[in-house]
C-alpha cells in the first residue's frame, strides 16, 4: 500500500467523497482492495465500510445537502478569510447568508493559538463529529422539552 493513504483510525476530511468513489468502484465490479486504492483510503477503512454496510452501497451523495456547508465551501471561507475578506463579502461570494458564514467562523475555528484560526480541515472535522449518529434525542436530555 502507498504511504500516502490515511491511517485506518483517522477519517479523511472529505470522507463523503471518498466513500462515494469507493462505492462507485464496487458498483463497477472492482475488488474491495482496488476500490480502496481508487478512493485513496487504506484497506482497513474500505473493508470496514463494506462490512458495516453489509456489502450494499448506502447511496451517499457525493456532497452533503445544500443545507450544510460543503468541504469546498469551507476551503473557500478559509482562503477568503485569510485574505481579509469580511463575513458579508464571503457570504455574497458563496451565495449564503452572512449569519451562516459568521456562525461557521465562530463555531469551527481552531483555538490552538490565542486567536481564532479558521482551517477548512479542522472545521470539517468538527462538523462531522457533531453530525455523527447515534445521538441522544433532545427530548430525552431536556426535561422541559419532554414535559
């Protein structure tokens, strides 16, 4: 295997695109090992995807729905933010609401330094971590909402 592949324990930033490429290769009749290589993921990751899906393509779209920011949009935000573009300018370029960009910069910024640094890869990791399932239902956690 190539040394450039991510380790099995570390999901790639663009995992959705990786999975879509993996399952497209499987659908074309590729062996799992070849599908892993084509998707740029390690063998253990691809075999885990195959096993967890029971060998059936979960039919994930390449991109998340338009409701959520894509990794490409996060990359654009990072570049434009680093170039000094304001929130409203970034929002206009993306065709998104300024509040969406502002919230993204605030919520998913890296806090390793004393100032908030926005990196697309870190932001995507945070967003995917928060979106994972299973989650406890809000009604279970919130007695007021449950009542």
